[in-house]
C-alpha cells in the first residue's frame, strides 16, 4: 500500500523521510508538479491503494475523500486543517492529525517581520536604492505602540512574547484563552471583546484558525473600529479578512497599512486590486518556510501518519474497528 505526499517542499528531506516509510512497507507517491495539486489530480493519484496522505494546502473535500477508497489516515504538513473536510473524514472513518508545534516559531517571526515592514517600509527603500535612488521613507517606531494579538494559540503566544520584547504594550483577545499564568508572566493584558482590542491597538495581528465563526472576522464593520493609523497583520488564513472591505479601507486611508502572508486565493490574480496599493504588501504564504520549520513539519507529519496507521491497524486486528 502507498502513501501520497503532496507538499512541494517535502522533497528537501526525502533522504530522512523515505526510509522511515519504506522500512514500514509503504510505497511513496510524490507530488512532482512543483505546485499545489487540484482535487482531480489528488483523486487520480490516490483513488486506490493509497492508505495514507501527507498534505499541505491541497484540497481534501468530501468528493476527494470519498474517491480515495483505501484512504485511512491524513497527516497535515502544518497546523491549519481548513483545507480538509473534517466532517466528511469523520463520517468515512479517516483519521486526521496536524503537526502541532512544528512551525509556530517561524510564523511568529514572520508576523514580527511584517510589523517592521509596515512600520519602516524596508523593502521599498531597498528597491529604491538598487534602482539608483536614495529616497527615504519616514516610518514609525514600534516601541511603545499597542499590539492587539487576536488568537492565543501557540503562534499568538510567540508573537505576544516577541512584541513584549520590542517594548510594545501587548493585548490579547481570545474568548477560549485561559492560560492566565502566561498573561501574568509576560505582563500581557487580556481583552474581553473584539471591538475593544480593535479600537485601542496600533497593530492588529491575526492568529486564528479558519472556521465559520472567523471567516471575514475583519470586515467593513470591524475595520471601522480600528484607528486610522492602525496596521493590520495576517499570517493565518486569507479568508479571515474580507478583501473587498480591506481594499476600501486602505484606499480611503481608514487604516494605514496591511501586511499579509496569506490570501483567499493563492496565488492571487495579477490584476488583484489590493496589489495596486502602496499601503498593502503580500508575501507568498511563507510563514512556515524556514529550514527549521520545514524539517520539523516533515519529520513530525511522517511520524504522525505512521502512528495513526499503526493505531488503526492494531484496532482492526483487535476487532475494535472495521
């Protein structure tokens, strides 16, 4: 039986990973297109004799999961599971696991880097000098500013700690957050509502999963609550932000700047209107793309998949699962 591996960067560590799967008796099917696979491509590769998948952001809809008739387990190369139909997976008894704790440092560091880009426009000045210019862009200091961290998971916590180290005033909003020891240790203030944190923050940074409740969390109404001088950072999922509303807010200077590592459709169309704005920057979903995170995600996702398959095989032999 085979394992399908779809992430584009996985091949970097194939010398470490492939022997693990081969020793366990699995054949390996790899994505050699250099891009994210489509639903039809996944189905063609995995419609039979594929018992496990290691996936990145490739779409695993109910249609895909039903079409892969031998599939028993999916291991996410990363953390977010919004590209996988979890309800369908549960119905089909396909186990799903993510590589928690493998990329939170890298994503947090990129969020901080985007804050500096928004505050100092480093890339603009570098490009100008390389083109023969010598123009300065007047920026702002992050020291003393208030950063509102929305989402208190592993990434949100790392961003909060780093922002505190930059001498920023750190607020955190997450209705499910209860790690009060963390707040006390790092002198971070918990906000009780989204409107409150949006209205007082100089920088708003999003660290949330994409679920129905968080889709378009940032929209025309919530953007209206932000300061005209505010910066929005999004390294989570593009769909957390209503991009039409963001375009209008940036164009009309209702907020000062937005920097994202994610977009609702990746890559965006070259004609995407947000890309025409000087106060918007977008990086290519590179938050977890560091040497350290890629290796940790690869190794952890393989071990997670093998553990799932072994557990399911043990249950089947014991008569607990058919």
